[in-house]
């Protein structure tokens, strides 16, 4: 029996599911200590929906990719075992996460309107804000990977944005993001972003740049507007 259990736990697919499920449960437990279990479950599911957007997009491109892994109070990520062939593919995989996450937040929003649920409204707000923050234009955030198809020099805008957000709403998370973003900011400053990618990786037609620029700005504007609206609705509900 012990040998059978050991064989099951060593199976690659079972191991991936165990890692995803286990880290999700751990995250729910951690968030529940501060926010209550119902909110914690909803919030972790919203993160899961976001990450599965990346996962599905990568799989549809034929890339080897791992299921999401969660870290409490940090978020989650998927491991791309095969790297995209060019910046357009990378931008689409990056964009798929906030798109899926926005759909998840909208589902909470409409359910909250139908049910009159403050909990669902709070989850909708968290979902909109989570995906909006992810659009900050600096790698490794989704926004940085999206705007990379336009020009990696846009990553330089991300640094002052992160600094402004920190002074507005101080958070250890913003410091952590800045630490991870520092190499990309330096590469944008020095113009060395091409050193570790295939030749012509960032060379994309104007039509591609316009397409992703419009998608980026449109999604960012929509998330900003929905975050503002739901924030005001919560203020009115909570007094």
C-alpha cells in the first residue's frame, strides 16, 4: 500500500494537481485568517481564473506550461517551460490573464447586482483592481509583457508608477514587485532587452503594435472605470 501511494504521489500529472490544489488551499487558509473564509475562497478563485487565462492561451499555442502555483499574499504564477517565439505571442499570453480575470470579476459584479450581495460586490472590486494592477507596464507583470510588443522602453514608465502607488498606498507587495521588475527597468534604461531573446523577437508589424496598444488601453480604461464604479457602490452600501 505504501509503495502504491508513493507511486501515485510521484506521478507527474498528479504532482501538478497536488501542487495547485495544495497551494490554493493554503492561500485560502491564509486569506481567511484576515478576511473570512467566504471572501478568501472567492478571491483565490478569481486569481485562479486569471492564471488559467494564461494557461489556456499558452497551451493553445502548443507551449509546455505548468498549472498555477499559489503563494499567499503574493498571488500565483504559471511556469512556461517553452518560451514564446516572439513578442506578439508573449503579449497574447500575458493579455489572456487579465481578460479572463476581468470576465471573472464581471461575473461577481452581475451576481452582486442580482443578489444584492455586498460580499460579491467586494470580490468584484478586488477582481477589477487585481487585473488593473497587473497592467502596470513593467515586466514581469502582465502589463510589461503586453507593452513589450510596442517597445520595451515603456517599462521605464512602470518604475515611477510603482513608486507613486507605494506613496499613495504603502504595501510590501509593491516593494516585492519593484525588486522583480528592477532587471527589466535596467535593461530598458540601457537598451539591452534584446540580449536574452531570439533575433527579431521584438520586431513586429505596425498593425500588431496598434492592435495590442488598443487592447491594452481599452482593457485598462475599462478596469479603471469598473474599479471606480464598484468602489463608489461599496461606499454607498457600507456607509
